[in-house]
């Protein structure tokens, strides 16, 4: 029997089991659902046990982490599969066509909260392992699972859990399926994520808000100063001018640029979606190169002085800006936050006091395109979807991916099994049945190809 | 009998009458006090009648305007005296040492709401006229009074009243006593006020707030753009770079610069008061020259994007700034608002939509230092205070002063009779008895000297 045949024969049961999983309203942000998140953790552990692994439910300060380990396979690589069993709230409920926690299938589409993000994708792997066990009687790799229950609230306890279980969780490769294919029928491997350095900047000038008539022209205006400081962050070519900002940036090589140029991407669609009339950015790079592979520095918020209707002739005592940089390999978020702070202090006009508070830091992550795990993932996707996968990077940050790399030494392989239009975090979240069943196949083939890598 | 003798003999009555005026709680912003503002208007009209003028109380949509006219004096100049009978609220009441509307005298200081701003100063002129009538039996000029009841709420009906009564109110000189001497015993003439052009600027980029991971590096960031636009308003020398901004600026000549250099002004005290460590501004001018006589362009407020605690990785769809320019003669507020808007549009980065809303406009005002009314005022002050007056300009804007100049053709002569430390608008407002009595003398001598000018 082949994996394909197994999946075809078990089709109805695979759907039924996923539906049972989807019926558990494991909303991690809602304390009233704590029993449900616990129930979802137990459900995952039981499913992993049935698939032939040894599962454990680890309590944390909030929602449990489920781990599982397969039979030891000497000489084979170790693969860790990561996912999460918690889901977003279903609000606004009245925009759903049915009960968010009573899955339905219509026109080949499963509709339920968590169908794509991430219960459906987690279950692809659980059932992929089950299929391999049934078809081959054994697993080809040393397999581990790590399925958390706090992803939708920022994974607050996961880094500490990784540190504490560093040896038990150590792996060569970590497989993450918590994303999407770039288009229907187009298998996609995400091989890079940006990091993040996010700071709040406070500028102070006068001892109190001053009357602009009595003091204008004679005192530092913090809001003019803040604008000058922000304007000084970029040159006329859209390049960041913070000294040393690009020092550690891994440049795009010709191969990767060629790869990115081939990615299915429509600038017109991007403009329509974002509602923008221009796509400005760093000179010398295409739009997609900038979105995926070049570091950015954006103002996320500003405030200061009079913000109401009408006029108030005040020179404010304080101003505030939120600034964040999306980082690429091999930039270090601590280093960039420090360089940003140093630059802001250096350019602050006379009489302006600057204080910088670091709000969030996240490392970028990347797996080299030509590495064995990448080639293995490409092979598995090609086998199941019968076409070459697209290699994509993302401008977003998933700090936990860098944590896997940093703490566990595992190369991340991000294989999104859903679609961009799955309405995750929105009403009527969905997962195509073909994506689910092919996801099971991808999981099984991926473990096989990783064993050969 | 001399004016001096008259004032000395009438001292107690002059104080008693002022106290009666101060007892009327004519708080213009409080509708519950509308009967009191009406009572204060009637009080002023009656006092002007007793002084020998013909007074009229004109209703407006809110508080009445009191006008009065003296006997016709052929060949003599026409002088209009402006002031206001309304007062600020007394809040916070519990910081007053007594009842704000029950005046007291202690150590030669009258304490009551309105004592200095502006009932006390209005009454100096009423009693100055009375003294002249008593001593000389006639007035030396064609005299008019205009005492309004809405100054503390922005004089909303005054410009229309001036327009409607343009001929009746026409004057060669308008005397305004609604300010302060720069120091105790230092008579002061304010000969220039700044104007104002205040706009709100709204910048729009994306169609909605965007995720900085998914869109950063590929879309216009309105807040970065707004900062660049604001930063572009000044050069490295603190000069405003808006094209044409300085075109109509009346330059300081050597005489005036010498005059300003002699004005009693302590930069150390200014820094302490404002709580600033530096006094930056336009290169080539002293601090006081900038405060008094150079136009400025200040940000009064900014807002956009995420302004809360912590971090939110958003690229905002909109941003807002409030900008205002303090204008000097002969800048025109409409013209400057237009030039500012044109500049903002010109420097807006690609993909940024700019909308500008004019919030407030006010003309600057100035009376030449070497003009006859100025010399007359200086002479009167010298006579009463026995020292040379200080000539001061102000960075503040009193739009009605420019209206007198523009609508009535009257040269403003601003003679503040109070002191900077009179606590106007604050608890325990005061007016020194010597300022009151010398104010009566100044009023009488000023009318005499204006007759000779």
C-alpha cells in the first residue's frame, strides 16, 4: 500500500477526526476557555499516541505544551514538528455563516475556527505519521512533536520551555506548518523570516507646555526636533542612514535574486490590496526583494502636543515615537536597537533630551536555499503537488522560529499547507479538503525525503 | 489743580468705584453669569457718562459692547480707547486666599478677579478722562471708548461690530491697556504683535492600517513622510525654508536692534522660566529679536499610528500635524498659509496625499517707533513714572489689534498698566495700587500728549 492509497481509503475518518479536534473551542486568550485548551492538548496527545508516538502534556503557567517522541532510528536525522492547538477568538460571531466550532464541508472546503490556523495543519502531520507507520511499519527519522497552546497570545512561555528542554527537543530540522501556499496548487517553502527591533523614543524639551507666542523662536520645539530625527533615518534613496545598520546584512546573491524574480507576485494586486498609489523603498531592489529580504525602518506611531480639533498654540514639552526595524539575516536585534538609539541621540538637536525604551526584539531566521532540508522539502512537495515549489521569504517575524534555530540548533523548514485566502483570524476561516489531504501526504513524504537528505 | 492733585484727593473714591466694578462677576464664558456681564456693561456705561461722555450699550449675539463718545474737539486727533469688562473664571476657587469677587487691599495691592485684566486698566482710562474734565474743564482730543465683554472668549463678535460701525469708531489712534509693564516701575510701550497662520495637515498613504511585516519596505509610510515634510520646513540655520516665507518680512533696522538690545531681558531667567537647556532659533538674530520680531514656524501637535504602551507593528494609513507660524509685519496670514500648503504638497513623498485645513489666521500689528503717537505715549509715561519707557514687541497675537489698524485705520498704542506678575487668569489676580493711580495719571497725560502730537 502507498501513502496515497492509505489517505484515500481513510479519507472520511481523517475528516471526522479533524472535525472532533475543531469542535474544541481552545481560544487561548479567553480564560473562560481554559478547560477547552486543556482538552485540546489532551486530544493532540492522544492522537499522537494513536499514531505510534509517546506523548506528554507539560503544564506551563498558562496553557500546556504537548510533546511527543517516536521510536529511536539510529543514524537517521532528528526532525521536530512544531504547531499549535490554540485558536483565535471567533468574534465577530455574527459574521460567521454557521457555528465556528461546528465544522462543515461545502464545495470541498472545511469551515471552522482553527481549520487552517493551525489545527488543520497540525493534524496533517499527526495523520502523516500515522500513514507512514501504517504503510512502512516504522518511521524513517527520529521524530519529535512540539505542539503549543499559546501561539495566538505570543508564545509567552515557549522560549523558556525550549531552554529548559533543550536536550530533549534538540533536532536537526524543525518543520513548521503554520502558514500558506502563495496560490492554489502552488506548493510553497518559506525559507526566511525577518527579525524585529522595536523601540519607543521619548523626546523632552521644555519643562512644561509653553505658549507658542511667548516662547516661539526661543525654545527647542520637541515635535520639530522629533520630525528631524525621524527624517534623518533615511537618505533620499530610501536607504537607512543609521551608522552600521547594514553591516551584518546578508546580501542577496544573483541566484536568490533570480529565484525571487520568478516568484508569482503581482505588483498591481499588491497595490490594490494595500490601497497605495506608490511602492517606494530602498533604491536598487525590486519591490519583492525589499518586502522579503531587505531590512526596513518604519515609524509605527507618533504623538505629542495638541491633537484635538481646532487650534491650540502650544509648544509641547514632550513627544513620542514608536520605531521598528524589520531585520534580515544576520542582523542582531540588540545590536540594531543600540545603533538606532545611538543615532537618535547623535542627531537630536541642542536642548532635546532623548530616552529610548526597547519594546520588542526578535531574531531573523533563514535556512539556506541549497541546504539538504530545503532540497528534501522541495522533493516532497513536488511529489505530492506535481509541480515545483515556490521559495518565499516573509517580511513578517515569528520569533519562535529563530528560537528553534538558536536554542535547539534546528534548521527551520517552513511548509505552509493552507492558502493565503483561508481567512485565518477572520470569520468563516476555512481549509480546503485537498489541502488537508495533500498536507497529510506532504508530511509523510517530507519525513521520507528528510531521511534521505 | 493738577491731575496729580486730583488723583491724590480722589484716591479713596477711585478705589471704592473700582471695587464696585470688581464685585460684578462678569465671567463671559459662563452663561449663568450673563446677567452679571450685562450689569458690568451698564456699570461701565454709567461711569463713562459720569466722566462726561455719551455712552451706549450695544447688544451682540452674546455680551454687549459699550461705546462712548466725548465732546467734539475740532482740529484735534481722534483717540479710541479699547478695553474689556469681562473676566476669566475664578477657578480653581480654593486656591484664592479670599472671595475673588470681593476685592481687598493689602500692602498696597488690590486682589480680585479682573483687578489687572482688564477692569483695573479700563478704569484707569475712565478715571483719567474724569480727571481731565475736572482739571481742564474739557478734553484735548476727540475721544471714543470701545469696551467689549467677550475678550476672554476670543472676541467672536468684535470684528463684525467694527465693520458695522466703521465710521462711528474711526480714529487716528487706538489706545489699548490690556497688558503689563516689563518690570515694576518700568513703563512699557508694546509697539508690535505677531500674527498667526495655523493649519492642520493630514497625510494619507495606504487604504488602511497595514502590518509592517507584510508591507514594510513596499508602501509609503505616512508617519515617516510627515516627519520628512516637517523637517523640510527649516534649514540647518533655523531659517524657514518655505518658498517666499520671508518675502514680506519687515527687516529689523539698526535702530530697532539697538533698542531691543537695551530692553531689560535676562536670558538666564527666560531659560529657567521655560525649563529649557538651550535657546535655539534662526541664525543671525539675538534671542529677544527672535521672540519679538522674527517669524517662526512651529509644530503644535502630531499624531498617528500606535500611541499606546508596548508595541504594535503597524504602518498607519493616516497621520496628522498642527503647524503654526507666528508672523511679523508685513506678512499676510492668508498668504503664508497658502505658501505653507504649497510647500507641504511640493515636498510630500510619492504616494502621500496631503490635505491642509486652515484653523486660524491673524494679522500682525505694529506702530512705527518714531511715529507721533509713540512719541506722545513715551512722553506721557515719562512724565508719570519719571523714567524712560521701554519699547517692547510681543511674540503673541491679539488679532483685534490688527483689526483696529485694518478696519478703523487707527494706529495702535499698547500701554500696559499692570505688571507681568499680576497673576492674570490665575488665582489671587492683583493690581498694585500705585499702578492703578499712576494708570489714571498716564491716561490723562496720554490724551494731552496725543493732542499735541
